[in-house]
């Protein structure tokens, strides 16, 4: 066991659902949102696309992330 989640089968579709006001919130804030699911090993990028959310799913396994410089 490597400690990394198993990669999903390639034939499994990935999908998303959002509330009706979420695209408007992202538009008003002028941002996109990046979500990482550690156990699922997915990096999800969300951006407003009119009245809908455009999502991009990526398989991503970071080995090390740091917000602080080495001491």
C-alpha cells in the first residue's frame, strides 16, 4: 500500500452540480476556485461561465506542499 488513493476507472464520468447563485458569486468576486480532494486525488478548477459553472477535473498527487520557506 502506497498511501495514495486508487485512480478511478477511466470510463467513470466526472460531473458536478451547483446552486443557481454560485456562478453569480464567483463573477461578483472576480475569482475562480480551486478545490483539492486529498482522498480522491482530484484537483478541480471552477469558474463562472454565464449562468453555469465550468469545471476542469485533474488527477493530482502532490508529494509535498509548503506555504513556509525552509528554516
